[in-house]
C-alpha cells in the first residue's frame, strides 16, 4: 500500500536532535513542530554572558570602530544587555548571517549579511575587502573558529575584539541520554541539525562508542559546506546542506533530501 506524504507536515514522525546551547532550543523546536517533528534537546554547552569591566570597555571600543561585525545572535543579545549597540550615522554594521541580522533588526539596526552565511562568506563581503588602516570592531564569543580576526589583521585593519559571552561545557543529563538511546531505536527518522562543529564534538565526546556508531547512521542537515565536512569527519554519511543557518531553511533542506 502506498503511504501518502503530508506535504504540510513533511517531517511528521521525525525527531530532530538539537545541539543548541542550553536554553536556546525554542526557535528550532517551533520550526520542527511546524514541520510535524518533535525535538530532543542535547545541549553540550551553556552560554555564559560576560559582563565585567574589561568586557564593557572592549565592547565600547569595538562599537566605536569604523566597521562593526557581529558574529551570532547571542553576541548581539549579550552586547545589547551591556549597552546601547546602535551605530553612528553611516557606520557599516555587518552580520555573519540572516539570524544575526534579524537579531539586530529587532533592535532597530539594519545590518548587511553575506549570501554564504559563515566566516568565509563574511570575509568576502565588499565592506571587509579593503580595510587597510581602518578599525574593525568584532563583537563575538570567546573561542570559536577565529577566522575573522587574523584575516582582518592580514588585510591591514586594526582589530578591536569584544567577547561578550563564552560557551561552557555541560554534561548531558541521564534523561537526555536515555531519550537519545530510545530515539536511536528508529534511526531512519532521526535528524541532527548541525550549526556548530564545536557542539557536535562536544556531544560526541560524551557518548559511549557504541552510541556514537549508531548515531552516525542518522540523517544530518548542515548549515554550511564546512559543517558537512565536519559531519563526514565524524563518520556521518547521510548529509544535506541548507541554504542558510535559519531553522526553517535547515528543516526545509532536510525534508527535500530525506523524505
């Protein structure tokens, strides 16, 4: 008998694994529900906002730069919790992707974002190509890939970095581990949404080798080509790439590739 696919709920019966930081799953959970899927939160990190005098001064200087770059929605929210982040008239503001741009827009700030929503796409933007002798303020989080800062220095810019948060490793609760083991009983309808290689490594480091092996059989949708490579390096083979890092785009790409 032929099963009919409900195109309004293309991921009905699927479970979406979210590696977003603790307490940051709501956007993906809502998008998954709109696609008919449930969400299992598996946070390997929590976000700790930085608010000391050193952070505040670094942020003040970064926001005073010729060009200001925000690298994530969390960086926007963490910075805005410390001070007004509104730009000066004609001061360029760049966002690494559409989600970061949307966070800025909610504050009344219009920012430019690249078509390729990652560090490489950001670095290819015209505003960052000829920056010799200019100051670039980087509002970001501690750690991460750190591609933007050295690239700006190589191009002759004075880089002013403000780390407004950091990721803190957290242990997976036993209930989350049990829920994952139960979900792996039906791996054909499990989907890992991948927007951070650091988060993937943080999860895998906490899993038993036998669980990691079973996990590698599930579907993965990645937010960039770089993240597809990270998934392959981790042993995954069923991988799709999304047009952007937004939750809706990730799930649409998964539905197109795997349903």
